[in-house]
C-alpha cells in the first residue's frame, strides 16, 4: 500500500498507572497514526489499482503535461530568452498544468465518493459498522491525496527538466508541491462535502465543479495579494523573492495560505462527516464552531495583513482603508447573518444533557436545554465583539504613526462598538423569537427582518445625533450603523480609492464631539445599542423561564396523573419530540 | 433483547409509516416480523439499525438506547438491509476484510474472523473470487457473512430470503438455524409466512404501521383462530351432513366441498367425539374426520383482511 504505514503497534501506549496523562497522549497519538491507515483507503486503492482506467488516464495526463512543457520550451527558445528565465517558464508552466489537473481531476474523483455508495446501496452497510464518520471522510480524502501524490511523483521527471535551465531552487519545488497538496486537500474535501449531501452523482458532479471554481476563484485575489507582497511582477524564483522580504512578510506569506486552506479543509471535512453521523446525533455544533473560528481568523488575518502592509509600505493609507473596509464589508455581514442563523437554530438535546436531567431528578433542566442555539450564539457574538473591538482599536492605534492617533482610535471605536453590540442585539432578537416557540426558519427570518430594520433605520443614530448635537449628514450617519463597512466598501468602488479616507475620517464634526456636547457620537450609539441589547435579552430570558416553568408544571401534572415521577414521559417528550416543538 | 415502544414515524413526504409500533424480542428468539409490502417493516428495521430518525417512541437493543447511543448499538447488531450492493473490484476475502477493519478489529483477529464466517456461510472455496461476479444467492450469503464478521449478538435481517430460489432458501434457513444454535437473537422480516413458521418461535404481524398481533407463533394461532377447521369426509349425502352439523353446538360454519363438509368448530379436542357420534347416529356414511392444521397463511390473510397483501 502506498498509504502511510506506521510501524507502531498497540501495546506501546500501555498506561502503568503512574505516568497517566503523557502515556495516554502517546497512546492516543499512536492510535491516531494507526488509523491513518484507513480501511477505506485500502479498499479504494485495491479497486482503483485493479482497474485499467486509472493507468490509462494517468498516462494520458502525463503526455498532455509533457506536451504543454514542450510548447512552452519551444516558444521561449524562439523568443531567445536567457536560460534561467526559460527554466522558470517551464517550472511555472508545469505547475500551471498540475493545478489544472488537480482542479479538474480531484472533483471528478471525490464528488462521487459518497453518492456512488448511496446509489450502489453500500452506504447503509458501511454506516452500520462502528467506523466513525470522520474516518470515512478521512479515508476518502486520503485516496484523493494518494492519487495526486502518485501523479506528482510520476511527473517529477518532467519538472526536473526546468532545473537543467536553472533559475529555480529546490525550495521552489517543495513550496509549489506543498501548495498543490493544499489545493488538493481543499478541493477534495469540498467535493466530499458536496457528495455526502447529494443524493445523486449527477447533481454532485455539477455542484462540486461549480463550487470548486468559485472557491478557486475566491482564492485568486488572495494569491495575487501575496504576489503583490512579494512584488512578483514577472516570473521569478519564489524563494529568492521571499528571502528579500522582511520576516513579518515571510511569515504572512506562509501563514495566510496555510490558515485559509486548513480552515476551508476543516469546514468541508466537518460538513462531509456531519452528514454521515447517526440521524439522532448532533450534526451542527462542530461546524458552527469551525465556521466562527474561520470568520474570526479571517478578520484577524485581515487586520494583521493590512497593518503589516502599512508598516512595510506596500499599502498606502487609502489602500489600507480600502482593503480593511472591503474585508470587513464582506466579513461582518457574514458574521451577522451567521449569528442570527445559529442563534435561532434549534438543535437536538444532546444525550449527556438528558442523563444530567435524570440525575437531577428530571426537574432541573438547564437553561441551555431550551435555548442551545441562542446561548452559544451569545457566546460567539461576545467573542466576536471582543476580538473585533480589541483588535481594531489596537491595530488602529499601532499603525497610526502618520495619522492622528486619537482620531483613529475614535474612528475604530465608533466603527466597531455598534458593530459588536449589534451582533449581541441580533442574537438576542433571534433568541427572543425562538423562545416564542417558532421553528428555526421562521425565527431566523423574523430576527433577520427586525435586525435589518434596526440596521437600516438609523433612527437610533438620529436620536444620538440629537443627543450629542453633532451636525452629521445622513451620509455620515450611514457610516455609524452596522452595515457601514459594506456601504463604505461600495462607495469605495464607485468613487475610487483616493476618496476612501474621506468617507471615514472626513470632518471632525462627525467623529469628535461638537463643541458644547459632552458625549461623542460613537459613545451615544454604543449606549443606545447596549440598552437595546439588554432589553431584548431580558425579554428572551423571561420567556425562556416561563417555558421552563410550564414544562415543569406539565411534568408534575403527568406525575400526579400516572403515579410515576413523570420523568419517563418528560424524557420521551424531549427525545421523541419532532424537530421544532419544544416541551 | 430488542424492545420497541410506541414507535411513530412520519416521513417528510407526510407518509405515516409507523403509528405506534411496540414489540419485544427475548434473548435467543428467532423473531419473525411479518407484514405485507408497505406495512412499515423496513422503516422499523432501519430505525433499529440506527439509520433513520424516529418521530416519537423509544427503542432499546440489549439495554442500550438506540437513539442515545447509536454507536453502542451498532456494535451489538448485525444488519442486513433488504436491498444492498457490493463494492466492485474486490475479492471475497478482501470484502470481508474491509468490513472487519471497519469494525475496528485488530489485524490478526480479522483473519480468524474472516475464515470463520466464510466456513459458516460456505464461502471458503470462493475466497479469491471477485464479488461482482457472484450470483444473487451468493451475494446474499456474502452479505450475511459481513453481517456476522464482528460476532454480533443480534441479527437484524430485512427480507433476507426475498428473490432466492427454493434451494438457496432452504440453505439459508439451515444457516439461520445454525446461527440461532450459536445463541444469537435473530430478528427477521418477511412478507411470506410459510418460510418462517417452521423455525421462528415468536412473531408479530404488522400492517399499515400498526402491530396487529404478536406473541409465540403457536399461542398466536390459538388466540387468533379459536375455531378449528374440521373436514368430515363422507361417501355421499354431504349436504344432509352439512345441515346436521350446522345446528350442532359449537359449530360456527359448515360448507359442502364435494363429498366432504368443511366445519369451523369452536370446541376443544374433547368435544370432537360428540360430533362424530352425532353424525353416526344420524346414519350418515362417515369415512373419516380430520382436523386441518391451523395454517399461517390463512391466519395471515385473515388478520390482514387481504387489504394490502
Ligand atoms: N424514504 C421514504 N420516504 C417517504 N415514504 C417512505 C419512505 N420509505 C418508505 N416509505 C413509505 O412508508 C411505508 C412503509 O414502507 P416500508 O417500511 O418500506 O414497508 P415494508 O418494508 O413493510 O414493505 C410505505 O407506504 C412507503 O411508501
Ligand atoms: Mg421492505
């Protein structure tokens, strides 16, 4: 087998009572190593290597790739470039070809991986074994990786040709191979996620290709940003270009793609595995956590990249604001929508909770039991707020060497305080609606509607304006509500990057308190949002408490009628209640 | 071993597949789960096999809650669906090796388990054969072999004998008997009664998502068909005999069938000589009197009223 074959057997990790934690960790790592050797991988490789299709397509692709290289070599020979640029051209032509192969071959391989099992009626057999859902997905990811690895290994002689011409270092090769592997991971996990959600192979193929192209398309700006950082305008050796940059930039160039590919991989992986879990299991919590981690990580990276950019001089102030506004404009509505979605989502009660409930006599269900979504939604929103606000204020302050520092701080706070509080308010609104007993979707839509009204109706700001006596125009008012980054980004597109700093930092009157009033606008609006948040959450909590009391009464009544504790019935009500009904 | 209480399943399409199914399978039973097509057998079985969510109700297997601990239940059961495929491009032993690996068995144990189940299901001579070349009967056996590979306590088989030829069917039955002898609890569904009654010791009948009857097979016949069917054979004058029998105490129906009279009789065995005596006293030429065995097929038709079958 070409898969990883760790020689570690069981027995090495025996705990001898004393060195518990470390031993257990070692044992766990060893077992994880053993399970890398997935049964799924073994089976798929057996089938694959037995068929002729694999070898034929493999050789065909190699021939095509060789042809591309030949054409590239002859054209550059005709134009009479020097030797090392011919080498670099061949090198990048090779990886261009390899990239195309990955983007077109891997979805074809992976997106039918689960649907064929569904159609061939083997999935039920597989799912009723004790194999874990993530092991299935991991096994299938490994098979895609192995296929690509085999292809890369057999294509190695082709790329070594470019070394004959020079201009390329082995580091370039290693970095590019790593990049191809990461792209393979992203694309194959994406296709697997599609596959595990589709009924038919046909639709899976279409959706997987569309999504792959969209994701790769979204990654192109990131790649071009990195190229900009490296100042790569023509084909150069990447490792040479890297070595000329400051270490912070080098770290970014490694960190950004690493984070993006791992986060995308984790998202797809969890989405694929969740669908294969038992139908009664919780299928969304981990995905939710990864998704928020992804969004927050993107926010953080955005700030770091723009900050480093300003410091190292490849982003002017206008560009800095433009990038930041655009990035936030994409990320913050996503955060907002996700908060509403997850806050109004109701999940099944986890089994552990039921056990607790039994132990406690069944009458003291924790609050979470009724509102799992909003509770975690609140937690996420709080974390988001802290991160956004803290990060923004810090970075604004840190990078503001050339600008008035306090003005930037004010701008950051005026920009982010309402944003964070708005997230909390949205989560509260969603909690309120689902505490009314609405199902997931209606609750989500209602919360969405109400919080959109809040966002688009700058009444609060009008009020704040009266309060603070600032003479802000309607246009500047827009800057202060939640969707500000989007609008700023849009106006940035329309008016050109030069005006950018004007939109936010324009007249002092907007940001700074007008003469005679004690309170800056952002503080007033933060207070207004704070009061609103408190109000909404109090309402939701009152409703939840009431529901809890009703449920308790119900149990007591059942107990009185049937002579039991009522616990049995209560448990059944929870375990067996159709989605959307609450006890 | 298996306990199901008030299982209700409504599909997304609105079909009410189960409307309160309760049943109990004791350890070591061979339990027949009988019902016409569309009665809800597969739905029940897929819920038990942790593949389908229930709308309401509870189910435990070996004391483990099916909905709370699906992983533990999966370890306990061997599940054979009504329709299944095979992974192409594998040899028989590789196929079984894959499933035993999926059950997380260590490598050494795997080899032994595969040899055992192949011996049990008579697949040993076909060890190196490719699975996609197998006939339907062989595939059925291969699937049973994979179901057995982790030595489950409970076998849940969904219409395993459907589509088999008589010979394969008899072999399959013998195999199930062997397995039952090994102490396994077997839960087997079917829409055909005759193939199960010889070796099942408990059964329940489901129709339109409701359990119509359940219990020991013999007890159930007693309970559901209290009337004995007695066929009185005569040389002649069958019509006269039928009239005489119709007014006899305990007889609920009598019908002439050529030279014989078919009687539904409510009495116990001790009442039968009285019936005979009455006929002889009337001077009717009785040749013989024989009791029909209580036919499961008739029972089935009677219970389900032939509505869906
Ligand atoms: N996936 C499904 N979606 C909607 N209805 C279904 C589905 N599966 C089965 N049904 C319906 O549920 C009823 C019971 O089906 P099933 O359990 O397969 O019966 P049986 O196995 O006894 O023949 C049937 O009316 C069938 O049409
Ligand atoms: Mg069926």
